[in-house]
């Protein structure tokens, strides 16, 4: 509480000192897996690590910059007088590099890493509380970035754009498909991709898929959006496949689209157009959405699976499916949500839980895929747990589909 009060007072004073066209950058810096250090090496070394982090921060900042401890291995850094995001990004990148250097503490060599979130006053917040909150939110987002750094981004909701704008974006092919590689943990090779729709709105900027997919469901555009996703994904997959290397693509599917008349026939027609075998396509449905109308979904999924299309349950573990439903549903694949995967290198309970999910999937005859894999240690543990495939930034970030080069054949 004392740290919080002191931090707010310091941030408020820094805001009052801003003048002219200069901005105040607030960075939240958090150590990664420091709890693992504390549990394995003890409190003394963990405390020494925190002190070393603070010393490195001070050593790599200007005299006018301020470092405020806000918790164990967590700091607020105030950078007054910055000129825009580029200036703040350069400072943040310098800190990420400096704090990522190996450390020798009491005979132990440590390999620390940090995440850094940034927000600017006045462009990102009007007061100290919001500035701190937004930088902390950005720090959370930075966990998924390969460079460990993120700026706060203003949320975009469905009411930020109109139905007509979404319809026009579909009609004018303004959406873009990204493909994220999925690796086989047995061979270490890329075995396929997940297709991800992106919309860079000319007025409001990047629109999260959840926002425009939800709007498409509400306004009857989901059929067009689904056709677009399937068409573009299959077209690119057809260009990436090579003899002896059976790549496949996962396409996210709205349950609303699944319930449209003739949906299964539409999928099969597109497979024929692009000459892609049904087994090379997996349709992903989130666990929670699937459970809302499991009886109706079961029939359509069974029709698709009988035709050879693979069915995947996405975000497994976040919904409320029962063993009975898992046994009855025509399913080929379980995708373990990243919230379970992200801490398995430092959390034994999380590791056991993921291991149980892998075993459950295998007992049901399903392939198991782990999402959100961010480092080699997690990847190695998943391999040891018997997980079949994995995706995440350590394997590859989503890329525009048109920029992908076919992986080498085995």
C-alpha cells in the first residue's frame, strides 16, 4: 500500500511537471519467472535478483528518469520529456536488453528476463491512475511479444465501427489472413498453420477478431466472413503443400456459421475448388461456444468429419464440457488454452494439470495441441509430457499468408 501511494504521488508530480509538446512515458517492468528463482534458490537470492534489477535499471537510464519499486521484481519507470512513442520504445528496448543479461549471484548463474509495458501522458491517459493502469495492461500484453515489450493500445469494440464498414471490408477484400505455424513435437517440423483474420480499419486502426466476429454474428455477416476465411486459407494452403509434406490448416469457426443451412456442403465445395484433401482442413470451435448447442452442432460436425474434415476443440479447459460430451462429440483434436500452458516451466501444479489434459486427450483417441508456447523450456516440457503439437511465438508469430514460404519437405 505504501509503495502504491508513493508511486501515485510520484506519477502525479511528474504529470504536473510536463510542459510543451513533450510527453511523459511510464514503463511497468516485471521480472519473468522470478517466483521459480525464489522457490528453487531461496529468498536471499531472489532478493539479490530484485536489487540487481533495480541497479541495472538505474544504470541504463538518464539522470532525470525515476525508478519506483512496486513489488517483488516489479518497477515503475518514469521517463519525462520523451518525444513520442519511438523515443520511449528505444528506452524500453535498452532496458529489456540490459535486464536480460546473465547474472552471477552467490555462485549461481541466472538468466533473467523481463516484460515491459508502456503508456504515454497525455496521449494514452489523462491522470496518474489511468497511466499506471494502461502501462500495466501493456506489460501483461508484452508477455506474448517476442521482444518482451508492448505499448498500451486503446481497446476497439464493436461500436467503434459500423455494420456497413464491416460489410464493405468484406466486399472489397480489406481483411487480411495471417497464418501462425504449428509444430509437430515429434519431428520438430512445421506440420500446419492456424488461420487468423485481421482487419486494419482505416479509421480506428487494428480491430480485434473478437470484435468484428461478434458483430458479424449479430448482423448476419458471419456467413460471408466464414466463406472468406475458408477460401483464403485453403487457397494459401494449396500453394504451400508439397509432395511428402502433408501440411494442414486450422480455421476458426463460429457456432453461428456451423448452424447455417448447407454449411457442410459449402466446405466440401471449397475443398474441391482448391484441390485440398479434407484431412488437410481442421475446423476449430471453442469449447464454451460448442456447449451452448451441443446437440445441433454434433450433427453438422459429424457430417463434416465423416467427409474427412478434422474437428478441433479450441481453448480446451476454459469452458465446461463434460467427459460424456467429449466422448460423444466427433472430435479429432484438443487445443489446450494458453492460460494453462504459460506457467508450466515454473509451476508444478500447472505442469501436472497440462499433463492430465494430454493424457485425457490421448485416452479419448485425440491429438493434443498446446497454445501460447513462448519459450524453449515450455516447449521441451510439453514434449516430455507427450503433447503432440504446439504453437506460440517461440515457434513462429502469425505472418501475412502471402509472405509465407513453404517449409522444406522432410
